[in-house]
C-alpha cells in the first residue's frame, strides 16, 4: 500500500468527542499526526463535511474534515 500521508501518524487510544450541528458523539482516537487523525465510532453515523474533534484530557480541539471512511473508522484532516 502506498503511503499518502504528509506526516507520520502515531498510535494512540484516547477518548474524544466529535461535534457538529449542536450535537456531540463519543469516539475513540486511534492514531494522530500533526495533520489529522483516525477515529472509531460505536455505530455508523452520517457526518457533515466539517466537524470538531475534542480530546478533553489533552485540552485538544481541532476543526476537521472527513477524508475517508471505512464502516465505523473515519480518517480526519485538521483544517487550519
């Protein structure tokens, strides 16, 4: 498989929340880099193009866009 990421991702296992349209959904952050992250959701959910990823314990909040999806795992790119 050809690696397309600009920055190497690091494996993590952190609880997070994605928010959009005044609602929040818990997620598990599986890996992260300076430019994005992969998250797992408990159930498949239709997401809008722009969401916010928050990891409370790390005081981390980033605006994101979805770049790929595979069932309950979603790849996010951080928006500058």
